[in-house]
C-alpha cells in the first residue's frame, strides 16, 4: 500500500537525522551508497547519502558528508547527539553499483564497492549490525526510511512487470523520419546562441535584447536562474540582473537550456523515470560536461555545456516507442547491463543517437554538436571533435551513475580507461572527476518522486 507520508529527498553528500514523525526519508542510488541507522528505543534515526569512499585530497573537503571515512562517523555522532545509543543502532545499506559491469577488479573505478567496504568496516568496528544490505550490480535503487515505523525499504528504480504489448512492431526508418519532422524547429533565439557560441562571436547586448522580447523564454530563463540548479546567492528577477550576477557564458547556456525545456517529454513513460526526467538529466550532463572541460582544458566549457544539454535529443524521437517496450529495455539495461544503444538496435533497428543525428541535421545544428550527439555512446567513432564527444560521454556516465533516478540509461564502459586517456585523464583520476560533479547537480530535487515500481 502506498504511503501517504510526505517524503524528504536526501541528496548525495548529505544526511538527515530525525526523531519519530510521519515522514519518509529517501535517496536514489546508483554508484553512490545510502545508509540508514535507527535506534527505535530512542525514537531517533536517519539516512546518509555517500558519494565517495574518502576525500580526494588532503585539503578540507567541501562537504565532509560526501565521504564515507569522515561522513559516516559524523552521521553516527549526530544520531548520538540526538539521543540515540550507538550500541542500539541498526543499519541498512544500499547502492554502490558498479560504474560498469566489467570494472569490479579496478579499485579506482569500483567506487561503489570501495565505499561499501569502508562503511562495513566502520560499522563492524563500532559493533553496529547490518539488518539489510543490497549493494553492487549495475541497477539503480531507492532507499527509504519510514520515520514513524523505522522500517528501511530498498526498491529498484523503474522496475516494471507489465508485459510488452504483443502489437509492438519495429518502426520503419520512414516512420522515424516522420517523427523527426514532427518535432518543431528549434527556437530562433536558441539557434542563434548555439551558432554564436560555436563561432566565438556574439554581442551580449543583442542576445539580452532578443531574450527580453520573448516573454515565454524570458520567464523560463529567470525561473531556471533561481532554481536549485543554479542556486544564486541573490534572487534574480530580470535578464539584466542575471547577466550581472551570473556572467555572459553561464547566462547563454541557461537561455539555451530554458529554450529546450519543452522539447523533452514531461511524462514518466518511455525513457523518463520521473516527471521531467529527460530534461533534468540533460541539464545535469551539461553542467558536468562544463566542469570536465574546465578541468581538462580539451574543449571550451560553453561548447561542452551545449553538447551535454543536447546529447540525448534523439530520445525525443523514440520516446513513445520505448514506452511500449519498457519492460524489454529495463531488463536489457538494468538487469543485463547492456548499453542502451545496443538494446535500441535490437528492438528498433535504430538508436537514440542516430535519431538525434537526424534531428540535428534537420535543425542545421553546428557539425560539432551533430557529431557529438551521434557518437556520445561510442566517442572513439567521433571524427569532428573527438575530445568534446569523450567529455560528453564521461559527463553522461557520471550523471547516470551518481545522480540516479532521472532516466533509463546504460553506457558501455569496456573502453573507459582508453576514453579517459583521450581527454588526458588516468583511471586513478576517476574519483577526482566524480568529485567535480557540481553541488547544484547533486542537490537539485527530482521534479517528481520517481515511482520505483513504475
């Protein structure tokens, strides 16, 4: 029976400690690890959402709760400060999925496994029993804690048991092309900005004027500027104020982001695991790609942002077909660990990356974007801007594994070491790029709580 209690989302790198009340704490976990601890006698419990096993450097970490070695002891102490007794605590552990199905032997890449080991060691040293644990594998899950009953529940995200429609047939390429042509043209303001960013030539005064003249886009931009995704220190109430507070480069990316919001389906059918999931994944991938570009220096951050934003635009074309075959895609990607593009080829004969290329061609997007959209699952096949395509692949991977709950996704990681090298990174630096995920991406609330049972 579905609980009527309100829910509180616990973001990666944070914990919540509470007394008994009618509320449910929940975390959505891929390679991150979630831990609940409860002392029912004292009516105190909580949930921590861990990102990494330990800090990346000796410098003071930006958020201690992100790291198991220091975050879990802080969490336990906070529970004791709230009245719990350490010897009465009971734990539940979930998450810690592999970044990819073949990486279990590599300690630098098996972040979830290392975080799990650290947590188990700390709990064992403190004599805290683990009453339930589901870790590893490749699927994402939801860990929830009922603050009234102190019951912890682990459920897969997106699991769907309904049979595939027997009437489902493979769409023809002509039908795919018709779907591409049904997608309305990209807004002129977004198209103009994309061109200007890639040509490195624009007058910000002209851009701001165009945005102000479009009331719908202007309202969307201001809304996005004030969201958790940006987290401005001061409220932004106009395009001019956004320009002053955020700067030209960030504002340009947000204008394109706001312009594209209506293109991504709002429903929880198809690829999305929650309302607006495709758009939220696109925003997060854009921000991570931007940070990776700054860190590696192999591509301009503003171009990386737009490439990350548009990488999955082909899912708009195939979304209705995926909705009809959802159980197949869940089984192949979440249980079998098959790359999403491989599953799409099996079922449709075309991938979302190929459909995205067709849409990008119709929109006359810059060649660098079209190439990245086409090859973001297999970046070594990129011929126009391979470094950019590799950045977007890595951003997509980080978003899907460390910010779970938005969309159905699975990327092949067999060649991850080589793909890291393409942008000047080593396997030992993988935890570092996980640590680069912007706080705003981790903190942003899911637009609607994903239904774990779909």
